[in-house]
């Protein structure tokens, strides 16, 4: 009996040892490395093909190209919907034996990406098809004025330059007509997204989107509440100044001001109330050449990006602007619709900011880490560079205005920049809170919700008897859901990086007046500390390593509120 017991103990011990050996750190490392290699073999060629086709679809508006892009997107999603792969990844994550820094970071990011796709394939396919159809609708849509189709640039031109209230109202109402076309489809898409989120254990799609992108919903809401408190008094004061200016401009009483009187379809950009004509500085300039020389001068040449890009208006083309990284290996392209004005100077500096972030990545990093630390960190770089279009010293250094002209306009430009940031900050409050509430309850009166938020945060007066889905005319709500808050986080980080570069790299006691022009050390700092690390660090860890602090609103407040 004793012999049998000892033998049994030996067998059990042997089995335990065997089982332990099958789950050693070395084995887990090997298993994860093989998993990633296999995944890359499927993902990389498919993602490159999708990016190319989608870019072509947006340039041409071609229906077949959009369908092909939709098919490729579905194939891509199905890779991450693979339940066997997810379970394998989940087991590795739960065993928690991966110590290698790069492998562990890939494990975390891939786990979130797989988790977000662990829904019924038919539901995923339905969402992707619906998104593709909506994208095609937005791309091909042109508003009509007087029976004539007009591009977005024309609508913006009317809203910015006309002093005729009837003409302004007609253009503004025309810009909203896309909302009537897509609203029902957008609500249905919201419900489809929520259904998918419920399947994965989340309350709604908004919550899921934030968590899967390494953002705590409570932290984001807390930050937006803090920014609301921070910006409200200054905005209320400036809004009164805007209203006084606009009432005088249009020859009406302040009480008669309506949303079409603020020079922008959504009042997301500051109206021109200060006596500085930034458009005049760019009217006879070459926007592309200015952009090219500036980036080359800070050690980040962009000639290859510009050559690969599609930059001017054409029928059927997407009327917005974006930058796309085709292969995470240097093929970076921009879509734009350039005109020689301040808006497009801002836009090109912004999109090229995205471009250099992608171009100057560390190509020795694994494919899945060869990306921005977070969506909003690349927005921060784009925003920081985009702001230069109205920077007085930058205008001297890059556009050729005189020192005398700089001194003349510096005050108004600073006031305009401050106004622009406050206007955008309050608009972002509307977008964030609308989407959050919409996903919490898509069956509520969304038209009323939209205007309630617009009145509260932007202080605009809704048009009489207006009960139209004006919210649905904002393309981001339909096609780039639960993203917009990242633009504002990007503005906070832009100020934080700008301050750090000004004080530590350029050793200036006036960090917010620097233009970076000709300073190669600025490009080197950004490449070494922001671009090259890619996604190897959690986003707030990267920010702390780059600036000495985690993300904070204090530098944004220093620059635009205090």
C-alpha cells in the first residue's frame, strides 16, 4: 500500500511538473511570438490593400471602389473576430507570464482589438456595410442653393464673407440638408453599434470605444467637466464680444442673431472679429511650397508625402482633408482640397503634422507598435503645427511679413487664437456630450438634445420651430464615432509639447511665441521622444517621458485662458 501511495504521489508530481512546463514563461513567449507572426502575415497585406483602395475611393467617389473597400474592411474585421485566436490570446494574457516589454505591449493592444471584434460576424458585417453606404452618401453629396449644386468650400465662403442675412440663412440651411438624408440611417447604425457593445459586456458603444482605446470614461468626463469650468467665464465674456461685433456687422439687434451669423456651419471655428486678414497673407502664396520649406527647415522633409498626395478639388472627391499611413513603412499620403487661404494653410500644416508622425516612425518596431501612442497624440502634433498659420513670428519667418506688420497684428492674432481655442473647446463639449447621451439612449429626441447642448455650451440661439436632425450633418457622428473628444485632448497635449519645446529645447522665456522655423533640434526632439517610441508605451507614460509630466490642462490654460 505504501509503495502504491509513493508511486501515485510520484505520478501526480510528474503530471504537475509536466503541466507547469507546458506553461512556462519561455513557452508563453514563444507562443505569443508565433501568434504575432501569423497575425502579421494576414493583417499587413490586407491593411495595405484596404488603405490604398479607400484612399482611391475618397479621391474618385467611385461606387465600385467603396464596395471593394467595404469588402476588404470586412475581411480585416473577420481576422480580429476569430474566436480561436482570441481565446489563445486571452489565455496568454490571463497567464500573465510575458515580461518582455515589446511583447507585453503588443499583447495588451491586440487583446483590446480582438475583444472589440468578438461579436456576431453578421452584426459586424451589417455595421461595416452601413458605414460604407453612409460614407459614400457623404462623399457624393452636394448641397443646393437656388437649384445649383455647390461644394462645401463654396458654402464656407458664403458664410464667411456675406453680410446678407437671407443669403447666410440659405447657405446654412443648405449645409444641413445632408442631415435629413442620413439621420435615420445614423440612428440605426448607433443601435447596431450598441447591440454589438452589449454582446461584449459593455453598457453601450460609447463606453466600449473609450475603454478599448485605453481611456477611462469617468476620467474623460471629469476632464471635460474641469474644462467646462475652466473655460466658461472667459468664453461667456468673449461670446458677448462676438455678438456685439456680429450684430453691428449685419445691422441687426443682438437678439436677432442666429446660428448662420457666426461664419461657420457649426460655430466650431472662431469668426473673424479682429482686424487682421489672414487670408490676405496667403492669397498670392504657394501653400504647398510654404509647407514644404517649413518642415524641411525643422529636419523633417515632406516632399515624398506631397508627391504621393491628391491635393486639389475635383468632382466626386471627398471634400474634407485627411492623412493616411498606407503601410507604416513610409507610404504616407494626404487628401486635401487646397485653396490659397488661411484655412488651407492651417489644414496643410495640420495634415503634414500627422504625416511626419507616421513617416518618422521607428521601422525596427514591430508592425503593431509602429503607430501613434494614441489617436489623440497624433492629433496633438497636427494641432501644434496647424496653429502656426496664425503665429505672428511664423508669418515673419515663413510668409515674409515685415516686423512692423507683425507688431501691428500680434495683439489681434493672439486674441483670435485665444478665441478660436475657446470656441472649439465649447463646441467639443457639445460633440462629446451629445454622442455620450445618444449612445446611452438613441431613442430620445436627438434634435432637441442637440440644440439644448448647443444653447448651453455654445450660447447659440436655436432657430424658431427648428426640429430637424442638424446633428446628423456632422460627418463625425456617423462615420467617426466616439472620437471627437480626442481632438480636445490633442489641443491640451499640443500646448504641453509646445511649452516644453519652447522652454527646454529652444530655451525661451516666451515659449508660446516660438515659430520653430529653422530649428532642426525641434524635429529631432519630436522624432526621438514622440514619433520613434510609437505605441511601445501607454499614452500617458509616453507623454511623461517626453515632457516630464503626464497629460495636464495647465499649459492649455496658460496659453488660452489665463
